[in-house]
C-alpha cells in the first residue's frame, strides 16, 4: 500500500468494470476500471453526479485502463459544482500531484477530420472521423480528469480528455484536466466547442488541436508550472484540408518565470508559452499570457495562411488572427514572439506587453504554491482595450481580458478548490477589502 502496489480503500470497494458496454448503462455509484472500457456504437453511458471513476495503473499486460467512447456511442456525464464527476487513479500513493497513473477519457465521433478518418492516439485499432459536423457524442459537464496520461509507447500517450472527430452537438462545459503526464485537452479534428475549462500542471501541452479542428473555446484557465510545456500547441497539416481553425477567446495562461519543459511525452522542448504551427488558422482574442519565462508565442512551419493582427471579415479558415490587445508579460528580456523558418516573413508581432495585475499570482506559481487568485485587480489592463466577443450564440459577452472577471468559476469543484489553493464560493463572491479605513465604514 505504501508503495502504490495496491488499490486505495475507496477504489477497492467500488464495483469493477472491464471490457465493452454494448447497451445503455448507468453508473450511479463509484466504479473502478480494471482494463480499457469501450462504449459501443448505439450505446449510452450515463454517469451520475458525484460519481468517482477510479482506474488501475495497468491491466496486467502493460495496457493502461481508460474509458473510450466509440463513434456512434454517447456519454452523458453531468455533474455539478457541488457534485462533480471525477476520473482518477485508484492507487494508494500520495496522488495529490502524481502523473501517468492510469489512462484517460477518450471520446470519438464522426465529425470531419484530416484525411477523412484517423486512428486515435493512445489506443490501438480504433478510428474516428466522418461527415457529421453537428453530431452529438453527449455531455461532459463538471467532469474532472486527474493523474492520467500513461505512456503506451514512444509518441503514443493518452491525453487527459481526448476529443477525436467530435461534433458540435456535444456539450463540454466546466471540465478540468489536472496532473496528466501528456496533454490536457486534445482535439483531433472535429467541431466540438468547449467552455469553462481548466488545465493544471500537465506534463506536455495544456490545450492541443490538430487534424483540422474547427471549434470554439471560451473561458480557459491554464497553469503550466515549472516543468510543463506549452499552454497551447495548435497544429494543422500545412495547407491540407480541413485547415485547423480554433477560435479561442477569454483565456488566461499562467507560466512560471523559471519554467523549462521536462515532459517525457513531448515531441519538442521549445521553451514557449504558446505554440502555433503547421499552418493552423484560428482566432485568438481577449487572452492573458503571464509569467512567461522566455518566449510568449512561437510560430513555426507556417503554410499559406494569412497571419494578421487585424481581424478579417471573411476568409476562414485560411487566416490566423492574434489580437494586438492580447497581453503578454513575464521575465525581463522575454521575446513576445519568435517566428521561425517559414513563419519568419509575415509572422505575428504585436501584443500589449503589460502586467495583467492578477489579484494574487506569484511569478513562480506552481503545484506547491499555497494560494492564488487569478482574477484581475481593479485598474488592471484586462479591463481596457478588450476585443469584441464574436456574435455566435456560443459565446458569452465579456468586457475584460482573460478567463475571469469577478466570478471565480473554478471555485467549488476544481483541484485548486479541493486542495485549498483558491477562495471558497462564498469568499470569492464577497466584496474584497484591502488597506486602511480612515473614516467610518459599515460592512
């Protein structure tokens, strides 16, 4: 038990699940995955609020247990802030910050992807992709995926939450990946939209897109830590179709002033907080990037996409817009942009180099930092020169930069909340007071 060779009491006491679910199934109490569990096409897996899904670190044959929703299957996992659904390791070690201790959550669909179909990363023999851009693979709401990312082989790891060829009819809201050995969220093609997502201290990239992903993301909070890699790695396949076109608005990326990537699962060790490459298009607005140790935005392997700081009125997906109002801030002497090889001509070059004035965010914020508050202070540049919110009904209208205004939406359900690193809901919702009261005051 002391050396992580057996299950915890909670995982050992839960029902064990292994194999294929070929009919509708409901998990109303905790379960433990002893092998890879597949939900077959036509079947729906419902996970009730408050359920914890534990997993063995290994099925006995070198394969990491994971939950895989196959194309045509559906997952309905609707938790709440007070009763989130948690996926985590079942081993007994101190799992507060452990990584690579089981597989992850993989959802596969029939939405468009590069070359029509692809084989999913981390799993052998399963393909995704098709022509149904609006398909629904179900709901992930208040879902937490912690301590996963087991390495299957070289360049073959399981991400925290993989959305592969998943359509826009799928709901992904209030979801978190923490302490994954590989990427946090990875979207391979598809059109799924994500809102209110948190990624904490993963080993590789926090948010990774590739293979023609064309979805919208709003309200993303990322903490990279001293040894994580990129806050985003947005890829495409050069000028091949479909070109990736992520539309990312209202995001806060917190790096570490002494950060240097140490991921065992990464295909690069470029020391950059954001990486845009391989011809990706997209829109990036109302973004805060802080605690940058070296490079804010790295571009390489560009295609023929237009790279611009002026938002085009048409032409998607063949442009990459990075708002000049985005905030990049960090160590003395950082490079806000590094445009390499084919990106050197016409690369991105403009952002606001200003302290975003987050309420409490040390320059060396990491997994062992006692307390943080990522909301902007009054008077922060986050409240000036912000970008207009796109007109699509998916987006909430904002008048600030970054993932947070006064609503600390990770409170009550995030790893940060469970481990007392952020304010409670009640404290976060109260007025903030600091300094000297020199006249009569009533609270």
